[in-house]
């Protein structure tokens, strides 16, 4: 299973929690440049997962609002 496939299976809460962990590790420092770059890239991936969940939620809300206005 690829990383992208794994990410698609994460819930919003799981992705957000992992993202918070990545941010904590980056803020704590003490990692090599290579590790920091890998953490940054992972953080970007997780932020994308969270954004897709939020975009999906927004679309569902918009659809529900449209149905109630009809």
C-alpha cells in the first residue's frame, strides 16, 4: 500500500493529530536537515488530507443548505 493510499484512509482527526505531532517535532528542533525536510513534506501531505476533509464537509453543508432553500 502506498503512502498516498494510506493517507486517503486517514480520518480528519487522525491526520490532524499526526500533523500536530509533526509540528511539535519540528518546533522542538534537534533534527538533522534531512529529517526536518522529511517532516516538513509529511506535514504538507497531512495538511492536504485535512484540507480535503474540510472541503468535503463544506460541500456537504452547501448541498444541505441548497436543499433547504428549495
